[in-house]
C-alpha cells in the first residue's frame, strides 16, 4: 500500500489573467475567460494546507502565489494573508508566503498589502524581468504590443522601498 503524502507547501494560482502577452508564455491562448481565485477556494486550500501540517506534525506551512499576474487580484492576496495568519494563531503552525509577479502592477492598495503583511507572513517577492530593456521589451509586451520594461523600472523602486530592511526577500529572475 502506498504511503499517503500530505504537502505543506502549496503554489496557488491566484488568477489566470495577465496584463502582458509574453511571447514565450505557456498560456498562449489569451481569448478564453480568465478566472480569479475566490475566497471559498482560498479558504479550502489553506484549510487543507494546515490540516496536512497537523497530520504530519510539521511546524510550518508555505504558499507561493502566482498567475497569470497575481497582483491583478489583490483582494484575494489580502484575504489569503489574513486567513493564513488566523490559521497560524489557531494551530500554532507558522505561515509564510511568497509571490511571483511581473512587477508591472503597483498602486497604493497593493503597496499597503505588502507593507501590512510582509513581516507577518515573512513575505518573499520575486520579480520577473528579462534582462536589459531591449531584450525584455522584445518578449514581455502588453496587450497593445508595447514593452513593459519602463513600468517595471518605475515600480522596482516601490518594491525596493518595501523590502529595504530585508533586501534578500526581494529577488529578480529572468
């Protein structure tokens, strides 16, 4: 009989929607309806994650939020962080989170979420950049066909400010 496996690390697809049309993206069909994670799905996912940790006597759980572009669904990100912290308090199991973003989305609400929760959930953030402007803009184009490097360059200063005390929690991949 096979031993059951109870993962305590989840990757959660926050949304299939994306504001970019990267030439190499695995989600090439941009015509189908894009779904956004609901509170009900987030709740069930986190409940399962913490139940798995209890079953296996783990002291911590971890999630990575990705998409599409997860920052297009900031309300569910706040919900996940808040609910994960409630489960942490109930169970005594540490909850931590990471997010992978293309870095083009930033506003006051998103910045507030990061500032409010980054230390509480030990948040790590990974920005996706494809190198220098010319290379990046040839691959990572927006819906109108324009490069996205300038948007990321503008927003990277906000991300750097958010993580200024813990710069190792902000990384770039390409």
